[in-house]
């Protein structure tokens, strides 16, 4: 993690301001911004670690992260993926200040660490800003919960089809993308073994539904993939 605040552009500051300027005063925003620390995370670095006390929120302006949860048996699950611009970790403010999952960079990221105590001082005196934070938090949890509910009742092929569509539509916004997840991470997102992921991707490839070349994926037949997602 690197701190490089003096080199950041005003456009990054404006992204953060867009999320708050409707709800807090100019002075409150400047206090929040001045207390923030600009950071750079390398791929694989942990932005927030499960089980540790929350001291900062993270506002990413560049990059992509995964929300992962490790259960008592040591099994790792990916709850969802988020891309910039996003505020991360807000849920923990409302849960004993303890991170209930980890957030890890799946590509190089840039952003701000926002001091939680400074934020709380603003939240206490501003109900509209509180509601906005709750809205952002709810949005992240909604995605995670819907992913699990949707995947829970499907066979492996249906789950993999659904995740491919989710990545295409919501993350990469294209039928052609370079997957930032390893096959193991993809398996943790789907909730199956790495071997199942490899075999299913190969099956989809052989049937012409997708093209897979290493990490490069092209969805040739989104309609068929959607049908597999629904019946799987």
C-alpha cells in the first residue's frame, strides 16, 4: 500500500464529493477529505481484513476488489465483486466496528482511506447523509445476498453460467473481457471445486457458447448461457 496524496487529481476528489455534496455542507466535506489518506493497493493486497476493527472506509477511484468471507472451517467464499468508483466497508460502521468480511484487490487499485471517527461525527448530525450511507451499504449487501440466493438452488453449470453473465453485465459491461479472478477464486465465487469450473468452462467452450483463451473470455451465445443459468 502506498500513500501518494500530493499527486492525485482533482477529478478523484470530485468523485468522492459527488457521493456526499448533496447531504453534507462544504465545510463538512472538506473536513472529511482533509482527514483522508490517498492510497494505492497492489493486486492481492487486503484493503479491509475480516475480524479486525474498522478504522477507515475505503473509497476506490480505480480498480476492482472482491468481498471474501472465511468460515470457521477455513473455507473461503467470495460474496461479490465491486469496481471503482465505490465506497467499501460502510456496513462495519453499523456492526460493532468489526470487519465482517475481507476486501481484497483483484487488480491494482487507487483510492482514499476515510477516517471512520470523522465520518461518525458528520453522521450524528446529518440524517440525510446517514440514509445515503445505509443505501450504499444495502446495495452491496443486496448484490451479495441475491448472488447466494440465486446460486443456492442451481447445479454447477447453472451457477457458472450465472456468474459469467453477472461478470459480463455488471462488472466488465462487455461480452468480451479478461477475467481478473484465478480459477480458484472463480470457484470460490461460484461455490464449487476448481475442477468443476475448469471442466464446465471447457464444456461451454466446446459447445461454442463461450470462447476461453487463458483468462480471456468471449460470450458468443448470451441467450443460451442465460437459459442454462435459469434451468441449471
